[in-house]
C-alpha cells in the first residue's frame, strides 16, 4: 500500500512534462538570441560609419599626442628621485585614439588595457620610455607589502598564453624552478629585490588587472606633482596600489 502511494506521489502528468520541456527549450532559444544580439551590437560598433570630421578629430588627437611626447622628451631630467630599483606602473587612460608610437610603448610594457599594472626595473631607458607615455600611466616605487599583496591577491601566471591562477606552487616550480624560484614567497623576494632572475619572473606573471579606485581619477592628464594623477608618484604609489588591489 505504501509503495502505491509513493508511485502516485512521484507521478507527473505528461502535459506537465511537455510544458516543462517547452519552457526549457524557450529559455535556451532566448539565451541564444540574446548572445546573437550582443554580438551584432559589438560588430556594429566595430564597423560603425565614421564621418569625415571624426577622422580629422582622431588624426589631430594622435598628432597632438606625438607633439606633446616630443616636448616631454626635451624637458626630461635624467636624475631619479629614489634609490629603488623597482617600479610599479599602472595604465590610467588610453581608450581614446592613441598615437602608434605611444601605443607601441604601452604594449611593450604589457599595458594593453586601462587599469592594468606591471613591475619594471627602474633603469634610465625605462624611465625615458615612461616619460614619453606619461599622460597615460602613473608609477612609483612599491614597498614589500604591496609587492606581496599584488602577487598573492592579483597574481596570475602566463602559461602557454593562458592565464593560470597562482594557487599551486607546482606551476611556479615547473616554470621557474631552474632559477631556484619554487613558491610565491620566492617570487615576492625576487621582484622586490630586483634579483638576477627578475626578468624571468615578470615575464611569467600576467599583467595585473586592478580595480578602479572608488574616488576615480579626476586629473589624469596632469602630473601627480602638479595635483593630477599621471606620472611619477614615487613612494606615494603605495597608497594607490592599496586602493586598487
């Protein structure tokens, strides 16, 4: 008797099953339509028709970029404000058309996207290149705490052009073990001290994806020393890193 009652409770009418199947199929179709619509919007934006004045405005913007870059090079001072060998560089703008020379420098640093960050060695050559792209980046000398926080909280490995979370020391050992770097703490030490294998470790790391500060950037095109956001913050970069990690 109990078995019959259980079968009766488990029985679902065929019409209910059909309705349920129809709802699932409809949900799948709606999802597919949404994805197709989003793709079409993206393609339309990509190939949107531009008016002649848009091309002129874009060209002038890029040429002005080039002129300002040359002016910065002429004004540049060769002395550095810190004995630190380590820099952390953050891209803070650049969605608008950028001159190819500036774009090339940003890409060479790995700063392809806004709010991405990388560790660099503070050489004269690096500082000269940063001077050329100064309105698009802010940088400074990170302390040990922020180096550790960036690697532990935001660090991703670059393995065969794929992003791999740094949750397993085996990944680090396989890539950097030959250089005596076996774990996250080894990476932190090598970067902060700008050790012999600094280049290998930074190449192993994917550029950091940082969060936009809650208060944002209000004066991106003006230098930090003049009350803006771009350029060299020296040790003050640590405050910004803390806000973005």
